[in-house]
């Protein structure tokens, strides 16, 4: 009956690891504010922490645990109300160069952190999290669509050799200027056939020419707005997936707003920075047609002057024509060059690769620059009529050259971007490009921490239901199966420890349906012990000795336990694969609970039985609700 030593050691290691990795769940999180740079190249150091600490002290906010972490500075406060006041005070003191985000900071002891032991991630319904409300700039979305149409319109007119003087944006459409009315009428017939999404109106002849007005139809304007929202929704979801946030909520609200809810995010500053950044790239040639460059800071016709990032070099004069833009990027990965400096390896789509090849084929030896375009929202505070400070937010677009290099040969779909300051900056640029470009800039309208969406009372009831269910099972098992009932209850308790440890180690999110799955897992685990105990009692009734009954009971019940759990596990996998939201939350805990229940009810309980009964020299009875008695032997002649 005795287990070999290696089995006991294996069980002891599993139990020890599970206990250690379930301990972080005993330490609740506390409200905090987190400070990080507005870009990966800006670092929140000790000086920034001291400035924020002074601002909080002046605002009368009590804080503790101020520290500089790898991804920024963190200040812990005592309540969510203090958290909002602290955020506003720190944001005013630090300005637009830093992001001050609400956070929930863990209180896990350092020795557990050193072992990478983290608490279970709780879903939005149990823990709450961070709520962002973003507004999509629809005017910018229309402007970007107009930019793409201008090139197409000019191309069509040139193909048909129709002379035009200018094509300019005009409200919700374009104004085309012609020298002759005949050219305008021909252009109108051509464009009506090519671009049915516009309404056309010919303007009366003026002294400087004749005009054709093209205006988007209401249906097309709605299509542009819907596309901007849907594209931004997709991009945000990709960025959240790259951040590794489970059970997030991303959905449209109204005509031009998006709601993002992130449960239990550990780095809200990074999430806020990455979600809101409207980063795009433009590849342009450095101008070679004007040797004198920009005189008195004025760019010659057909060129634009842009600063080099962080003022590291003189401004760069670029051609207005864009070779390729960031929306042609299909993949971007961080890498290293020959000198181990960070770079981003970019892959373009088929059309983008063709455009790059056509542009560089005849311009070998010329310089090409990478222009980083980013839409931001900057804040300034002015005195209002009542004397109080009022915040005014302004939308700005920043364009900086991040790299310029000589074209050595014709480029295709794959190339690299160098000149980045740090691996963090390269990783962030790769993430922004890889997750997709935003169709239009977005700006944060609201940010707040949110409590459990189902209410503390519902959560309390769910926990109590699991707890009292465990107690009821324990009482029944001990009364009905005596010593074997105690062993089953111990195995059941460790099953809960194993499950919480696995959820923490796998970073799986626990939701309210997950609590129901835990209760179900406890019921299934004890069901396996009931099968084993009843099998042992059956062997005893058939006249087997106690040692034989224990061995046969476990061996014969094992096949039944495996069969029932495998079929249930398959159903759980189907829920995990095809389900979403709360269904997936239930399925994750359900599948993990099946694995832990089989281990605890079969392996752990068997080891405990062997420890209790296996070392006895003589075993005449089992405390399992039935005492074994040897069969009476008939005496001859009686």
C-alpha cells in the first residue's frame, strides 16, 4: 500500500508551490496614481516623483509608498476620492510631457514578488478597473479622406488630359478650378462616372476662372464616420491584446465616442499612452531641388520643413509628395542593427511595396526620411471669471523626422527604421504600427476608476455561497465517511488552493461566473471522493480486507472518474473556444478546476490515506462508515 518516496516528494512540491502562489490573493490592492512619460523616450525619474509629491502635499492629499518603478513613478493614496484629487494636482504640476493615470497598486510583499507570485486577475464585475471615454475627431477623419480623394481626382484628370488649375478642399468636399468652361463640363461628366459618392454643382464663371464644386453625399459622410469608428475600435482592441489585458470592454457610444474599460490593469499609464496615440508614418524624399534650402524658415513651393526629433539635428526640408504612409504597414517588429542599436523591421502590403519600389528605383543615392506624425491633446490652465483655474484642451498635430538615410538600392516591401533612442521607443513604435493605424485622432474625454459592476452585495453573496457550500459538504462527508470524510475535505481544501494558484500563475481573469465555476469544481471534486469511498465500502461488503479494499477502491473508481471528467472537460473547451465574455470566464475556471479536482481527489487523497493507514502493522478496520469484519468460518460437525 505504501507510496514510494518520490511520489510523496512530488506531492509536497506541488502543495508548497500552490500555497506560495495562492498567498498573494490575501493582499488586496489599494488606489494609486501612476506617472509615466507621454512617449517612451520620456522617463519619469526621481525628480518627477519629487515634483508630484510636492504637488500632492500642497493639495492636502495624504499619500504613502512613493516609489520609482521600471515603467514610471507610483504614489499610493488612501481612498478613490483622494486618488482623483491627486491625479489633478500631479497633472497640473507636471504638464503635458507626462501622463498621470489612475491605478490600483498591489500590496503583495516583496518576497512574493521576487518569486513572481501575483494575485488572480479579477474581472470588471468583481474588481472594477479603469474607464476611459474617448472622442473620435470626425473633422480630421473627413480631412484625411479628402486628402486621399485629391490625388485620385488629379490622376483621373491627368489621364484624360483635362487642364485644371487647382483642386482644393472646400468644407465637405472639393472645389475644382478650370480655365475654360468646356474643360469643366468634360471634367464633370468624367468625375460623375468615376465618383458617384459626390453631388456636383457648377459655379458661375468668375473673373479668374470657372469652378466645379464636389460635395460628399449624406450617405457617404455617414460611411466615413462609421469607418472611422469601426477602424478605431479594431485598432484599440489590437493594442489592448498586445498589452495583455484580459476581459476588456471596448464598444461604441453614440456617434463619435468609444468606451474602453480595463479590469485590474497594472500599468494604466502605459495603457492610456498607447490607446490614445494617433501615430502614423510618412516616407518622403529629402528635397534635392532647392540647394539653398528654406530661406528665413520659409519652405519653397512643393516642400515642407520639419524639425528633427528632440531637436537633435537641424530641421529637414522634405518634398510634399508622400511615397508611402503608415496605413500600408502590415507588420512591424523590433530588432537590432550591426551595432546592437534598436531598430524596427517594417513589412508593407503588396501595394505599399510596389509604391516604395517605384519611388526608389530611379532615386538611388537620394536621401529618404521617415516622418512621425502624431495627434495630441495639450492642456493649459487659465483664470476663469470666478478666479478659479479653468482647463482648456487644444488638439495639436506634431510632425517630427525620426530618421533620414541614403537610398542604397531599390527598396521593396521590407526595410528597417533606425535612429531610435531606446529599445522601449522601438518597441512602442512597432506596437503602434503593428496594431494598425487609427482612422482619425482620438482624445480622452473622461477617465475614472470604476467599482464592481454587479455590486459588492452580489459578490459577497457569491463568495458566501461557495464558502457555505464547502462547509456543508465538509460536515456531510465527515459525518457519513468519518476518517475518509476528513481526508476528502482536506483534499477538497487543497483543490481550492491549487485552483487559485493556477489562476494567478496563468494570469487568467476571475469573473462572477468564474466563482460559480469554482463552486461547481468543488462539487465535482467531492463527487470523485464519494465514488472512491463508495467503491471501498463495496469492496468491504464483498469481503475484501481493508488494505485490498483501499487499493481496489482507488483503482476501480479511477476509470469512472477520468471518463466523467474528460467528457465535462470537452464541453468546457467548447465554451472556451466559441464563447466570449462571461462564458469564457466560466470556461477557464471550469477547465482548470477539472484538472485540479482530479489531482486532489485521486492523488492527494490517496497519499493521505496511505499516510494514515499504510504504516500500520495490522489493519483490522476502516473508519469509513462501515467496520470490516472477517467472514465466520463454519466448524465441521456443527
